[in-house]
């Protein structure tokens, strides 16, 4: 089995490290449009060799696309053009509808497995790759009905190797849910960082009081702008919906505090506490 | 040295565990208005004995107040009434101006050290207490100019024992800064939890996609309503200010996305990324 990974950052790099650990493939090739990433990936022994896109695609049984979602959208039709019916392509984007739309009628659509590993950190690039990133996390497979059975089995083997728990969803449902439990978290973190950084300009010293609570809510604000802007673009409608909802919730909290309606504030927090059911 | 800790939850319990570890006191008494907390604290060996408020205050060299800020505001004048000039009181509230206002003219004001340990978790109660909660965190001392020198030295010894880094601030400055780097983080988490819990009602399954990013931004939403409502009440003006700022930032993000101004979204995220300077 030969594997080619396109995109040698956190997602592709971590995947490769795990595949290497268990000798999943006889060879793992890497492709990245950033020369420095390719060199770093070789140096860190993340891939065996690096090559160009066309060679990488042609000389692999399994091709994994782990680049930002705008790049997936651009590359995916080209990759499907290059492959034969014996090959399998996995795309790992954080959005699904816009990506799958561009290849919906492609003759090799059946060779594509659309998936989204619900794992990540706020860091990016090959240096951020860790072999246990995926362990015990969820892998969402979308619109599997459009994927050939043998192609899906291949992806399932990868999922098992990564020790991930498979979940099945329609692309539309995926994008809505991802907006609510992943994309919005990033926006609130970006917003919080901007709010406090702005205040620091006039006030200074403001971060001396920053503790663990602040660090955890603002952690995602370190996330890559180049990766996240295309996600917000592709999932724009859902993201706008959840952002409007979230602003409404914050405004409601604000109004209760302004009116000094403390019993209602207490009740609202107790309602929010129900998240304990979900987050252990 | 005899110590009495009033409030046997996360803050008071963790403090007590560390003081016991280094034999800071010959005896540590505990006071809590909740019988179950007192029993739990004894069972977990957090304090040596439990007693009533008056006995606890009278029979200690150092009294530590670690209860919700509304309870501190109520108890503090009584505690200062009960003590002599040989005793020291530390109050550990998350707000300062409203608390210090009520004892500003008290004849024993000099015996009081107002401090805020910038440490905590989303858990509460004696079971949440851990001996290394404070290690390497900041301890903010407020309006130390109003504290007798020997009383401050006593508190400084506690601070050193907890291995904390002392910081000095005016109460007013403290409350503003705390709103920006602690209180708002909790509100965004509460807001995020409410937004997603609400959506779950109509959509179901929404949490299947929740990963580490969501967990970290929403973690604080598990925080105690009884502890946080009085904090928001006492720091209402600052909290309203930062909440308005935060809503404005989110609205700006929303508007750029609605207008499909992606270069501006990218720029905004890059600006938020500057938080890397603060949060390692």
C-alpha cells in the first residue's frame, strides 16, 4: 500500500505519523506547496519522500487531502481527474457542502471519501504534528452513499488505525453542526482576543490578571487565519446563523445585568451549567 | 500560628491543603454554612476541626475569607468587629471595590488584607480542592496602603507558601482588569453553552461533533451560578462595558462575513492571533 498525503501540516502530518507508527503503508509520500514545510516534514521523519502533486497522486493507492478548505475545493477535481478506479481519495476538510458540490458529477466521485476528523489544536504546520492527535476522537464520514464500497472500506481501515470513532452524516447536517460546536468557538475566541488586546492599548497591564480560565477561552484565537477564513467563507450561512444566535444570547445576558435582574442571571447560568451533561 | 478558613470550597480548601502540607499552622479550623461541606472537608483532611463563625474568628491568628463575594461583603464587617489588633484577616474575593467600600471606615481596616488569587477551576466545593492550585499563579493585593505593615507581612508569608507571584493594584484597577480577563471569559462560555444547548433542542445530535476546541471554550460554563452572579452584580459596570465591547467585536466579525469581505476577515483573525504574545 502506497499513501500520498497532500498538505503536511497538523492534520496531514499527524495522520502520517500514526500510519508510519503501525506500518500501515510501504511508503508515504508528501506533497506541500510550501518548500519549508516539505523540508521540515522530511527532517521530522513525517513522510518518506516529498514529490510534486501529479507524481504523488499517480503513484499512490490512497491519497489524503489535508489542506485548507479553499485549496481542497480547487485541488479535488484535478486529483479525481488524475486517478484510476483502483485508487481512493480521502478529503479531510472542515466543511463539506461546498467541497462536495464541485465534484458531485465527477466520473470518479465514487472513489472519494469525504471525512472530517474532529481533532485539532490551535497550532499549525509540520512541527505541530503529533502521532496521537486522533486517538479516541470522532471521525465524521459524509454522504457515504456516494462512495464506492471498497473505497469506503479503505478509509474505514485508516479510521481504525487512527483509533477513531466513526460517525455518519449528511454534508448539510455536518456543516450546520460544525458551525455550532466548532466554528463558533473559534469566532468567540477571536472576538475575546480582540476585545482584550484593544483594551490593553488604552489601559496597559491588563494581562497580569489573566489566569487559566482566560487562557482556555482564548486559546483558539491563535488559530491560523489562512485556514479559518476559507472555512467561514464556505460555511458562511450556518456561521452567520449561529453567530447571530450567540450575539442574541450575550445581549440577553447584558440586558438582564443592566436591569439588575439577578434572579434571572442566576437562572440563566444554571441553564448554561447543563453543558456538564456534555463536557465532562 | 492558628488559622481559620471561612468557606471550605475550591479556594479555601486548596489554600488549607497547601498550608497543611508545609505545616504553616499548628491548627487549621474550618467554617462553612453548609454542613455537608464541613463534613466533607473533615473527611478529606482539609481542615483539623470545624467550628462556628464566632469561635473560628476569635481563636485564630489569621482568618481567611474564601466565600462568594456577596457573603464576603456581608461577613467582613462582622469579622472585623470580632477581632483584636493582633489578628489578621485575608479576604479572597474576585471583586474589590464593593467589598472594600463596606469596611473602609472600620476601626480594624488596617488588619485586613484584600487579595485575589488568580487561580481556579470550573469546579467547586471541598472535593474540588487541590494542594497545587496556586503554584506559580499571580496573587493580586489591592489597596495595600490601607493595611498595617505587620498584617501585610503575614499575608505575604501565605503568598510565599502558596508559591504565588505577588502583584499590587488599586481596587478600581483590579475590578476593571478582572472584568476583561476573567469575568468576560465566563460570560462568553455561558453564552456559548446556551447557544448550543438551545440548538440541540430542535436539531439533536449536535454535540457529536464537539471536539477539544469546543470543550476548552465552553469549560467555564460549568462554573457555579451562586458564586458568579454576585461577582457580576458587584462588578456590574465594568462587566457591562467589556460585554458591550465584546458584542461589538462579534457584530463586526458578523458584518464582514455577511458582506463577504474575506480580506478583512483574514486581517481581523491575524490581529486576534497577536494573543500569542500573551498566551503561550
